[in-house]
C-alpha cells in the first residue's frame, strides 16, 4: 500500500538527487584526482624553485626578470590552488598550463645558473605566457556566464560513469570524465605543437628571403629542405587533432544528450512541461541541436549548421593566445631594428603596437556593428521551430485537415509563421551586412598594413628584405589572433543564443522538480479491502486555477466501477493524477499498488516499428509476449493483424480508432495490472463490440480492480457500481 504522499516524497528525493548531482563532485575519479595532485605539487615545486633562484640572485645584483618570474609563478600557484572551486573543465586547462610553466621555468633556471641562461630568452618569455594564460583562464572561469557554461560542460568531464573504449584487445572500462580529460590535454598539447611549428615556418620564411636577398644559393636550398619536414609535422598534428577531437565531441555530446533525455523523460516531465505556462518551446530541438551547438557549433557533428562551441572556442583561444604571445615576442625582437636614424626616432615594439591598435579598433567596430545579432539569433531559432512544428502537425493530422477542408487555414497559418521568420531574417541580414563590412575590410586590408608600415624603414636602409618578410608574417599572425573577436562575433552570438535556450530548458526541468510534492500535507490510512481512495481532492490547472469541486470516492479491491459525469468535471484529470502525470491538485490520494497501475487513454500511442514492438511498448518483446498477444488479439477481434506482428509501420496512421483502442487494451492486459484505469478506452467502438471487449477485460482481470470512465448506458449494466461527478466547477 503506497499513499500519494509517500510516493511524492520518494519522487522528490529521487528528483532532487538527479539535479544535485552537479559537476563539482567532492569525490572525483582517482585518475583526475591523481592528475590534479601531480599538477598541484608540480606548481608548488615551481614556486620553491623560483623563490630559491631569486634568493640566489640577492647574493648578486637582483635580477628584475627573475623577481617578476617568481611573482608570476606565485600567482599561478595561487590560481591552481583556488581553481578547486572552478569547473573541472577549466581546472584541467589551468593546471595543464601551470604545470607547463613549471617545466619551462625549471628548464630556464637550470640553464641560467649553469651559465647559459642568456641564450634562452624565448624559454623565459614562454614561462610568462604559460603563467599568464593559466591565471587568465582562472579569472575567466569566475565570470557568472562562464560558471554556468562550466557547470553544464562538467556533466561530461566530471562523470564517473564507466564505459568501454573501442580499443583492440581490451575489456577495461574507463570513466567518461577521465577519457575526456586525457583527450582534452592531448588536443591542447597538439595545438601548442602547431603553434611552435608555425613559428618555425615563419622564421624559416624570413631566412629564405634573406638568402635570396644575399644571393646565397647553397644556403637557400639547404634551408628549403626543412620546409617539407615542418609541413608534414603540421599535417600529422592536424589530422590527429581532427581524429581525437571528433571522438571527444561525439562522446561529449552523447553524455549530455543522455542526461537531458533522461531528465526530460523522468517523472513524466515531458508531459508536465508542455502544460505549464511559459514553458520553453521545442524541447526536442534543445536536445537534438542546441547541445551540439554548445559543444562545437556543429563543426564535427555533421549538422546543417556551422559555428563554434565550447570545444572549438577553447582550441581557437589556446591557438590564438599562444600565437599572439609567441609572434608578439618575435615582433618585439624585430621592432627595435626599425629605427629612422635621420630623425633619431626609435619606437620599442612598434609593429606590435600597430597590430594591437589595428585589431583593437576592429574588435570595437565589430561589437558596435553586431551587438544585436545575439537576440536576433535566439528569436530566429524560435520562429524556425514554430514554423517547422506547424508543418509537422499538418503531416500528423493530415486526415482530419483533409476531411474538414482546412488546407486554406493551414496555408494562412504557415504564411503567418513564415512572415515572422522573414522579418527576423531581414533584420539579421541588415546587422550582418554591417558586420560583414567591418570583417571584410580588416580581412583584405590587414595583409598590406605591415608592408605599408615597414616600407619606410626599408627605404631608409635600416632593415633588409628578409626581415620585412618575416615581420609581415609575424604581424599577420599577431593581428589575426587579436582579430579573433571580429571573426568569431557571429559564431559567439549563435553559441550564446543556443546556450541560453538550453539553460532555460534546464531551469524549466528544475521547476518541474519543485512542482512534485509541493501539495498534500497529511497521510491518511488506506483501510484493508480498498484499492483506491481520493479524499477532498481539488484539481488545479498548471497556473493554479480550480478545475473541479472537491472530489471524494473509493474503490474496493476486485471491484468494477464506472465514473461518469458531465464533460469538464475532472474525470480524466483525476486519472492523470492517479498515474502521476498531473501534480497540480490539493487533497489526498491513496493507491494500494501504484507500480501495478495501468492507464489506457482514449487515444492510445504506438511507436513506429513492428506491431510486436508496438504492443510490447514500453517493454522489449519476447516469444512469451508473442503467444499472449496472439491469444488476446483473437479474443478482441484482431485476428487479421496476427500475421503482421513482425511488420514495421507507422501504426498510428494506418489503424482506425477502434483498432487502436483494441490493441491498446491487449497491450494493457499483457502487463497484468492490479488496477486498470480505462479513460473512455472503448469510445471508438459500437456498443455491442464495447460490451464484448469489457466482458473479456473482466474475465482477464478476475479478482483485480477495473475503473472506467464512460457515458454510454450499456457500461452502467456491466459495471458493479457508478460514481457520478458533479457539474464542472465554474469560476
């Protein structure tokens, strides 16, 4: 015996558990825990090593560079320690760069104190870059919107669920989060290698132009031999990145899709959600499209859209920041050579500042031109979904529309919905036109700017042609990295709108969790001999309005009871309450065996597939089911469908109303319920067929409880008792 109150409390506990399983797990997987510990202690070791180095420096004149390096290391150590409060996805990146900074710093200090430190200024600069990036990611992870992004992303990276990997000759199972962590680290490392190769190719290009300028043919061909090697290395890294990145994206998407599918379907939320006021539109699209958009924008996913998501933004930012930092160092090294001796003018880092100002101005203009795009993208998804949904409804109800002659009305409705798409699309075109003008100008003018800026220095004879070529390439990389905001503005707006929709969907699911168990404050006792009892039950609408007057009633074990009453008196809604699909009510409902309660609605549902699968739904069919179905179908006048049990079809569209109802009763009886609720489940049959079906139901349900909703007089004669509801409640 289970009361509704007890059931509600149980659902509340289970649902709360499902939503409280956040990404910030206090007991992470042993793999990630060990990795974090290694990176943490490595960073702290770096602090000690660099502080020791600074202390040694105090014996001689203090090196300002080493002091700053030590301070940066201390800041990175703090962010590594403080990142335990950050999302695990961001923490992986923070700790990885902190660890690399420790390796680079240790290498620099070792070589410096051995007497060769002055030759490793690039390594010293690399330490600053890595520590700055680590601290920057930590600060970024604290922004409210990024905390939300990290929380959703960590549903995968903090997952302890085990799974087998498609590896040869292994049956080991690995945690999803552990696999994701390893893949993310490897992919970032590959990204860093590509930046290093790009720097080598840029330096090699400058060397080749210098060789041409100097007429050094032998040296030119000797240097040119290295080009295929570096290009092949870049190609290998790129192909590996695509392979591993695709695997990470699909596993990541699978994890999030399963989570949101389960949350949507759990406790009948998919039905409750569409009944609530202000419910998010098209939850199916949130799961099927927006998750993919959030992860990588559809770049790997093979969807009909292309953009950027968390993964692709991460790879782009890592590549852009490292390229910016590395090539900025190169630009800064070259810039002191750009001196106009006739004027006595020397500008430190001249080309870098030109690139910075040029790209910064472009980013500001791009923001001004495209700031409305985010809201327009959000609205576009909603309008497109509404239009698509209206067309799907025409397909699903084509027979009814054809019989009513409703084609003109459907065309008009489609035109109205498409009109909203058209107006919003034209506004998107107007905004993108301005944004495209900014992007196009900066794309086309950017390659010429370094040449125009460096040309006067070349004409004054301060630099050679090889240095001009190298500076132009480095300028292009720096300016391109800084111009990331311009190029990605449209993609960022699409990502933000998709993330906003998914977050709204998740918040709505959380509110549906709050709906459960908010009512009922007492637990009456269900006396022996009773199967169902409802006491002072007032049915409510999802917004809190009253649907019915207070209802009272009870049904004994093994009894056949008919519930009747005028339309709108709450009969079907009360059945929904019994099944757990309608949480909006006051009062007490008690059910003896809730797990063995089956409801047959007036319009049953059958999934696409074989008839055997449709009859077994939601369970999986077997041969025992087949034999039971054959017997029941013969008894219910469905003998002609027995040869079609293995045929696949959309049974909702080919079966008549009466055939669907008969098959639904066959399916319900196969589950052997202790309590069978029939909500006008035979309304599509004539009275004679209805009477025969009920006699068969009663024979199969001997000793068990049957409660029916109906209006026909023949039902009164075959049921033992009738409960009549009052007239509908009027507000």
